[in-house]
């Protein structure tokens, strides 16, 4: 089980970001970001799981991100109607388990934030949404549960409380930065609330780059220490550099989601992240949006000395570039060493572009009219109003 | 057939870069860059073919890049010994055909430049290497043939001559920029030699970004016009921005191959490229290293008006970002329009990095001692000498 | 008098940075940064005063920066011996008064931090150093006094106490950022101590860019309000962009002092600064290192509506670029408007350089062995040790 | 005389850019860029001459740039009417001679391109304009003559022919890049025409950065060699980095003229330029717009070994930063060496700005309606039309 591993001091490596990876492969739609590919194209989901397993993931998360009934039915995305929430979640569990059995991985069932919460539904209503997914996870007997990608700690606590009903271990991550949740509750306080609600593992996922995310987890750690609470720490940051983000993270950046390429982190950035995370005491180390299999492999390679083994995919990779000794060109063979890659400052090849952007920072949050969700598609009129606002 | 399509004025969309995509997925080793995954992990190769097909590729190239006997046996990469050249090539043909049959795609067998040529073997010897692959392509009955990734026109001509023996249509692309081949032969002259040798389609692939590659194809077109020769034009550039490259292309850039992330082109860059390629008269439009399925989809979406249809993968994509109208956050919904993405200058999020790099430019080419290849692994002593040279 | 003007709500415009401007003109040595040019080349000092007066400065500071006896005699700079501290200070007063009389400006005598303090001399000894300069200011009858460029509030307080003995109004500025003085005392607390010591005007000068400096003054303002103290606010920031600075300011940046060119602020940056300073309630607004006459003119032009008049030098300048309507080239005439310049993001023309640097951050401060000063020149051995340290 | 010096193999150091330096000091108006300061503020002009002399200039150019009758009367700049062309030119000669006599410098009278030429006046009319300035130079007995800042070789040749009538040595520089003059005449051909017209010294000034300018002079040198003509070479480039310029040089850059700060070259850039210019065989080495006294000093310091002496201003400067050994802070003392400054890649401190810009490139030249000049100020209506054009 996950807790046995962590309690024994083992390093648990998470997987990477499914919605972004599958969007690039053609199976997920940016905008709704829902996982109906589990039903529509199981072979594509299966293959991505396999790649993460091969890269070193100790946990395969069911591809159930945003797979709550209300989200599958939001803004003109009629997945619940066309496929059904149950089928999407069940297929996700089946695929994850199938691939996990090919190796030594655990399966984690995951829930994430809901339109219902944004629409100011009450506690019971929001909890019912989570419980619907939990029922499937229990039926499919996942190994543990993750409540992830929460911007408001109140909702995250509700999710943990529901998941905790199962008796299975619960991990909880928020997509927040050092400034805390959308209502200004600081990371340390968020962590305390989550642990009190029943989470055994807490941390952050998504929205910020590795460096910023580690800063946030550090604040969580300090909050827990001050409150004399114990929990394992977890980090699943973006694979994008976001030094210029505001409180809302990369969603606010003008490049989100279709021009983030120049921000993608290299494998060396990830090795650096893995080492820092380890030094900070984090033992559940993974990634989120942007993390491709080779990024996860970089975590596994960096921590191979501590773990005592390399992942399978390292057969096709030499530590710190040493496979380049097999390159045809002599000047590329000269790059077959750590010193070269550690010191390199990679150019963007974009001399007409800046290095940082001003985030949008509209500052709306739960309760703001513009954040209310709806079943029907965004209307032309609604879009027009947004375009207007964007300009000023 | 390919020529019927092109002669009829159809736009043919190529696929993207297998070695780079599969390196990131964990199945190809950077350095040797050889395609033994066709035998070791056919499911991974099959899935990538499927994604390109779904994204709009009209042609699936057999994953036989660098699959010549001598390359599978270079610098300590004992694939020929462990698996055999024949099996790698046969499996590649089988997989490509299997997926092509799932749609309406053609299968192209491909050969590329060889260590034998760099090692100054004579014409007959080099041709024998190509013929070994051709025999398999004929047995597996591919639809047409591609000689690609040649830095020296002399070797490319030899390849075309061999492929032409088959009676099948031959396409030929060189990985050169506007400065011409490694011996300084200009693009226009290269194109003329290739057509005279029997190629029906000529152009460039790899080594340079879309803008630079189009410049090169333009020079080829002008060379053919001046020589009163006719051929279809083809372009398969990198998905990396390389305004700072020298003659050798991205291989010379200090970021090659493990820190190219900030240079990755966006889907909007690709739409721009597809339009320019079309306007230049190119009708075989694809990509090379760095091109992921979503980049190929961008070509297909840009040229959908001319082609009259969208690719399957567009089900999960809205033209010019319109799927963002389904996003939860209002300021992201405000990005659901072409004007936004066309005008955006994406930041790199790397304020400590420059925008351009100085390429290595060692200037060695065929005949240079350091470019001689060998079966055994690069020795420690050889590496040490290269590290010395790198510093000065 | 200065206080009459400020009490009446008048905007007082300071002058710019003499040591940097005269270093570029060939009269000040970077390293010692001492003002012996007042004796050696009075015409050069006089001309610079005139340019600032013409640009709109309401105050001319005597060029007595670093003109304390101990600093004129530091590390092999034998000015005290060759010229004498008295002559340097007297000449500075004479020149400033001469030019001030050509207009309507006040003359301020200035003292700055001393080697004696860094060398851990006691309060009485350090005060004696300031008193030596003060005697000359009194003899030459300057209009008021400025204690500027202090990194340690303790020394600044001593300076204010000495200057206050004169009965003249005293202004005090520290070269600190939002993190406070070198011993970690926050800006608000620094301001409180300075006012309690007798300063009527407090603020910051040097070391940080306009934006950062305004942040610091804001903290000072809040500190004073919390302590229910009253004082006028003053800002004289750098004319260099320093978003990447640590606590020590631009001295820590690798570009200091000979490669700061790409960081120089434009006149439009300065107009922006002047407006923000005014809105923050600052009424003594000037500049420090890097501020050339045209930067001071930009303050005067931005605040011309509030002040009711333009400076003399605006005869040769049109507000917001309108003089460009007289340009020969039509596309330059098209730039004759505010909208153009406000929206421009100026390129550096340096595609191989980054936009930010990592500051040195050695973290030494008063009491650190390496900060002890000495009369004799830095020895070869001492330099060697520093070069060693720089590398690691 | 100038030719004796050059013939003897001496290195002649020119001065820097008066209009830009004095614009920043408050005495020249950007737009008209005319030198009436010689009459209005002789002390400011005198001081700048002194600074260049002190920095190492062997030649002081009369500040007669754009001082032709027709330019002093252009677009609402009524200098000819208010002061007179004669007085401006005479004062310029007197000031230059006065300062030259303080050292060992020569005085050069300079003429530059005219509105008359742009307005398609004929050869005789344009020559009359030059002759008016020449008469004053002869009366004031300057040492030699310079025809500088010509965009069209035709007009430059006319200027040389006029100046040659005097019997004095004539130097001629064009403000062109490697693409040649505004009508497309290549640099080599321009140089040949100028030498045939009577110039003893030819080269380039203004419009491009040092690297680009040296490239242009190299083409001129090759043109002269091919034509078997002999002449001394001269270069006076910008002190701004302009790798992104088109044919028209920095005038086309969006930053011209009020946001060029991030492009300013450092003293180390100038030392690099001076060395390259020397190695190319150029012996008249100076600067143009942006060159401040410390930039000229950098030329003199770089070439001190060849010249056998340092300029006076080096008293206040240590070669390659060695004066920093006198700095208070230890980490700045660690920068007291060449290796440090040669390797530094200076940051811009502007993470929201790009490194390169797209030049305007309107492509108008002599004969284009929009380039016709006029005595009266640009009207509101004319400006409006330009603003329109700028947007599209």
C-alpha cells in the first residue's frame, strides 16, 4: 500500500499530466479538458499509462480528472449525456489497473474540483458529486485515493472527507502557490485543514512550476510542524517555467494553453527539481500538466542512487546525456557529460519574444458572476462581453 | 498512388518526427537514434502512427530511419547483431501498413544517410547498403519510397538511383539550409541533381526551422525552373525555432538534443508555416523532429479550406482556439479567437536565458577524421579529446 | 528654504547622479568614486550642474559624495594627501552656489557613508568624520543638508545627529530596498529612527530601480504613519532596471559598474516613475546613478501640469515625442505621440544576452573581514583571493 | 595634416556623436537634430569637445551636422531665420578650434545630406548648398573636410566634388549598411565613386552598429581593391546594437530615437570594435550617435599598445576594469580584470521586452512623396495620415 511504502521511507514517483499529453496526441479537448478518451480511445490512454510506468511511475492515477458528473456536462460538453459519467470512470479504472499489473505500480482513484462548488452549491450537494466517483473507485477497488487540483481549501476538505469514508488512504493536493488558496488562506493553514480532514499525504499539483511549487510545499510543511501534525508530502508541479505567475498560476498567463511551448522544462530542470524535492523531505514526487514520460524518467534517474535502481525506460537513455557518446557527430559526442548540461542556458530561438509575461489577473473567484458554470455552451453574446473585457 | 494525388493537385500531408517523439516516450535512444522499437515495442510505434493518421497524415513513413545495416552497428549500438537489420525493417513495414489500412494513407519506405558514406566507402558499397533496405520495402510492397536526411547530395543521388531501380515513385529530401550541402553545393543545384537521378518529388527535411526550410525549398524551386525541370516540392522541417543556426542546422546548436524545449514551435507557428508552404507551391507538407501529432493537425486545419475536410483529431480541437469557449475560467474563454493567438508573442519563462545561441560550427564533413564512424563504442580517450576540443 | 517649499506643497526636483555621469565624461574614477574633479576639472562639474538646473532641478547637491577624509584616502586613492579633503569640499560648494545663482535652485551639502564605520570605529570617531565636512558646509552657507547613501541605519542616524547640530534642515536617504538595511532593519523602522534623530525629509537613494525604490519609500511611509511621525518623503533611485537585485542592490549585479548600459531607463520609464512617486505622496523627486539631465527633464515634464511650468531644457524637447513631427523621415514623424512611446517594449539588440542576472550575493556586511577598508592599495595577493572566491 | 598622419601609419581617433549626446544634455532637439547650440549654448558644445579631446580624439569635427541652410529651415525649425546659417557654422568652427588648440587635435569641417537632394533639386542647386558651408570652413581655415551621413551615393559624390574645390583633404562617409545605398548601389561601388570624386578617406558613419559597419567597410575595401584604387578607410558607427536593422539602419527601428537605451554598447563592446577595425586595416576609427566620451576612450585604450600612449582621461580609468581594485566591496574588487568583462553577457533587466525588434521598413527613398521636405511645420493632417499608415 501507499502508506506502507512511504512510512518505510521509500520514494514514490507519481505520473505526469494526462490532459496535456493527450491533447497533443489528439484525444483530449482543451477547454473542457475531460477524459472521455477512456471510452473513446482506450488504446491511447493505455499507451500513455505504459509510458509512465516504463519511465518509473510507482503510481498510476486513473484518468478521471474532471470526470465528475457536473463537469462532464458543462458549457456544451455533453459527455455525461453521450457516454455517461459512470462509463468514463469505470473505463479509467480498468485501464489503469490493466497497465499497473504489467509492473509494480499502485492505482490511485482521483477526484478534482467541481463546477458545483463554483456555482455555490452547498456542502451536501458538492459531496454527493464526489461520492458518485468514489462509488466507482470502490467497486473497482483502487489502491488509494487522491483529491487533487483544488483552488479552494474548503472544497478540498469536503472532498477529503468524502474519500475518507472509504477507509482507504487519501492524498490531497491543491493547485495553489505560496500566496495560498483563492480566498487567501495560506498554504500552511490549507495543509493543516487537509490533514485534520483525514489526508495522510498533502501537497500541491499543477498551476506552478517546480521551483514555485516546492516553495509552497515548504510552507505547508512548516504549517504542519507548527501545528504538530504529521503527514507525508507530495508535489506534482507543472513542466512549464512560470516565474511570472500571479496567484492563479499558469491559467492566468497569456500563453495558456496553446503557446506554452517555450516554457517547457528540460529533463535537466526536472532532475534539479527531483533533487530539491527530495532534500525538502518530499517523498511522493511526480508531475502534472506538461510532464511527459521523459520528465518522469528524469525524476527516477536523479533519485536512482537513493532508490537503488533505474526505470525500464533508462535502457534508452544514458544518465546526464552519456548516450550521446554514440552520436555520429563529434561535437555532439562532446556533450556526453553532466557538466555540459548543468551549465547550459538554453536559448528560445525567439528573439522577438520576451522572457516573461504579465498574467491576466482578473481576480475572479468562487462567487464571482463570471465564474458561474452552465450546462449549455457559452453563447456568442457571452463571448463578446469577454472579448471586450480582455481588451481593457 | 502518391504521384496521382500530387498530379491531381491534392495536398499531401506528411507525418512528424518519430525518433524525437519516441525518445520522449522512452523507446528511442538519443545518440544512435535507431528504430529497433519496431521490434522491441511495436505497440508504441503503432500508437504514434495512429496519432499522426488521426491528425491528418496522408502518408505513413515506415519507421526505418537510420535502419541501414551499418548504422544499426555503429559506435557500440549492436542492434544488427542483437535483432538484425532485416527484422527491424520488416516490422516497420508491417506496422505502418497495419495502421495505414485503418484509414486512407499511403505507406512510404524510407532510407537515410549512412556511416558508410562518411567512412568514404565507394559508390557500389554505399548503394549496396541502400539496396538491402529496398529489398525489404519491395517484399512488403510499400506504396512509394523516400530518400531523406541527406547532408551530401552525392550520397542522396546514389540513394535515389538505387530506389529508382524499383520502379516505384521516389521522393528525395535533404537536411540542408539555404547555404547548401556540406560541400557547399547550393540547394538549386542539389534539386536538379536529384531530379535528374530520378526523384519525382524533392525538398528538404529536418535540421532547420519552418521559415529557413521554406527559404531552401524556394531556392530548389528556382534551380529547377532555371534548369527547366519539373518535380513536386516537399518540406518536412523541424518543430524548433532555429534562427541562429549555421550550415549544419540544429545539430550545431548547443541545446541539441536535450535542451531544445524553449524552441518548440506552437500550433500557430505551424499554421503559419503550412500557409506559407502552400503559397510557395509546395504540396507535400509535413514535419520532422519535434513535430508531434498536434503539429500535424495544425497543418491539416490550416489547409482544411483547400482540402475540403478536417482531420479526425479535430474533433478534439477547435480551429484557432475556439474550444476555449468551453473553459471554466472567463479570461481563458476570452482567448477563444484567432486574433488573440496570431498576435501573441509567447514568453519563455526563462529570464536567465538568452534568445539565441552561438552554434558550435566545428565545420567537419565527409572525409574529416573526426567524422569517421566505427562499430565499437566511443572510447574514454576519444571522448576526452572531444571534451578538450569543446572547450576551445 | 527647502522646508518652506515642501510645506507649501511644492514639488521639489532633485538632480541626477554625478559620479556615474562624470565617469562617462572622463572625470571620475570607477572604484574609488571620489569627487576630486571639483578641484581638478571645475568646468566639467559646473557644466553638469548647469545641465541639471536647465533640466529642472530645484536643488543642486554639492558634489561631495564620498568626500569624507577617510574615503579620500582609501585603497590607494591618495586624494586627501594630494589635494586635501577641505579643498575638494570647498570647491564643490563654490561651484554649486555659482550655478544655483544662475537660476532659482537651492544648494544642499551632502555627506555619505564612511569607511570608518565599516572599519568598526566608534560613534565619536565616525561623527568626527561627518563634522569635518559639515564645518565646510556651514562656512560656505549651504541652504540645507543631506545625509545620503547609507546602508546601515545606525550610521545614518549618527550622520543626521551631526548635521542636525547645524540648525539647518536635514534630509536623509538610505540606499536600501524593501528588505531593509544591511543588518535587516526594515525600511519603516529605518525611517522612524531617522526622523527621531532629526531628519525632516526621509527616503531612499541609489542601489535600486525606480519601481523597487518606490516600494521601499512606501514601507517607510507606512512605518512613519504607524509611529505617528511626520516627515516629507524623498526618492532618488537609479536609472537602471534592477528587477533581479538582492538586498545589496545593483552593486551585486554582475554588470556593475561597467556593463549596465542595457539596463538604462528611458525617459518614458522616468515619466512613469515621476507620476507614481507623486501619487505615493513623495514631493522631493530626483535621481541617482545613471540619471542624466534628460531623465531629470522627464520628471519635470511629467509633473509640469502640477507645477505649472516646463523646465528650460524643454525648449529642446517636445512632450511625449512631439518634436519628432519635425523629423525628415515620415515613419519617424509617425512616432510623434504618447501612445506610441507608452506601449513600446524596447528591444535590447542583444539576442545572446539574458534579461536578468543572478546577483553575487556574497552577503558580507559591516564587521565582515572582507569589508574592512585600508589606506594602501589592494595588494595582488588580496586580489588573487577575491578572484578565487568569485569562481565558487 | 590628416593625410600625413594616416600616410605615416598613425591611428587617427575620431570623436563621438554630438547630436545624441547634446540631446541628452538638453541642447539639441530630436526631430530637427540641428546644431544651433553652437550659438545658443557654446559652453555646452565646448565642454563636449573637451571631453572627446581628453578621451583621445585626434580630430574634432565642427558641430555643423545638418547645418545647411535648407535643413536649418525645415519643417518648422526656423533656425536660419532666427540665427542664420552663417552664425551657426562660424561659431562651430571657432569652438572646435579653441578646444583643438588645447591639445594636439585637428579640426574637420563637416557637411551632411540635404533636404534639397530629397526634394529632387538638381546638381547645381544641391552643390550650392554645400558651397555655402564650405565658404565658412575656408574662412575659418579648418584642417580638412568631411562629407558624412549620406544615404545616396549620388549626393555624396556631389558633396565631395564641392569640398574638393577647396584643395583640402576630403573624407567621405556614408550611413549605409552591407546592402548599399538607398538606391541599391553596393558599398564597394559607392567607395569607388567617392574616391574617383576626390575623397582620400572613405568609409561609413552612423545608422548601424560596429559589427555591421565593419562588414560594410570591408565591402568598400574589397570594391577599391578590385578597382585598383587607394584610399584610407574610416569607420564611425553607432554606439547601439542593431542586429535587427534593415537597409535604413536604426532610423527604422521602433526604438528610434527615444528608447534606444537597452541597445547602448558597453566600453568592452567598443574595445572589441576598435581591435576588429584595426585588424581590418581601418586607421580612422571613431564613433557616431550614442558614442559618449568613455566610448572614445575605450578605442584609445584598446589601441594604446599600437599608439604608444594612453589618453588623458585614462587617468580616471583603469584598463579592463583594474580601477575596481579600489572599490569598497570585495566582490566588486573581484571584477578588476579583463577575463571577467570579456566573458560577461550583460542582462537588460527588462524581462517583458524582447531582444530584437522588427524594423518599420517603409521603404521610401528620394523621390517618394512622403520624403519631400518643407519649410513649414508638419500639419496635423499630415501627422494623422502618418499615424494611420503606422498602424497597418
